[in-house]
């Protein structure tokens, strides 16, 4: 697998993003077609690399921005890639009373929904009838539909 996993700097720097993705797909096909690989072990190794690279990038991101700002670099090209310093807008609506009221109501409704979901998930039958203590009305609770999806979960 050594010829498939590239070391830093080994991926052709002239490749565009789509070409890098195509290279990765071709490499994945190589792995899938080679019966010598234990896919479970390969997948775990990929997860280890993903975690490693993400941590590396997160660790140097702010220092990289600081360096770009210190050098007054607004844009930089290297190895068929572009990096730029840009700003994004972040709005704080908390000075608008109407927005604050809507937001409080929204948060309150989210809590009510969560409680309702917890109640419905606890049902052991398809449906039951209960008396709503606040209104005195009979209310039917219907259990949620449940679907299952198999996934690979990796814990490092």
C-alpha cells in the first residue's frame, strides 16, 4: 500500500482538485481489487491518517493566517492551488427585540420538541392514549417509525 498512500509533497502539484479526487478513486479501486488487503485494517489506517492530517491543519491554521497577514499577503498561489485571506460577515441580531423574542420562542419550542421526542421514543406500543393534564383532552401518542442503517464506527 506504500505506493498508494502518498507522503507529504508526493502528490503531483500540478493536479487540480478534481484530478486529486480522481487519483484517490483510482487508488481506492486498486485497493478494492487487490485481495491481499484486509479492508477493515486499511479503513482504520485511513481514519488514523485523516485524524492526523486534520489535527495538523487545525494546529497551524491560525499561525498561517497570522503569517499571511504579517506579510500583507491577500492571495498566494502555489502548486496549482490558491490561498487567500478573506473576511466573512457574522451578524449579531441580539440588539433587535423582535428577533430576541422570536429566538427565545424558537429555543423554547426546540426544548418542547426534544421532550416530545423523548416521550415518543419511550413508547413500547405502536400508540397509546393519554390525558393532557393542561387541557384535559385525550391525546393519542404514536410511536415514531424506526429505521436502521449500518455504518462503520472507528474509535481511535
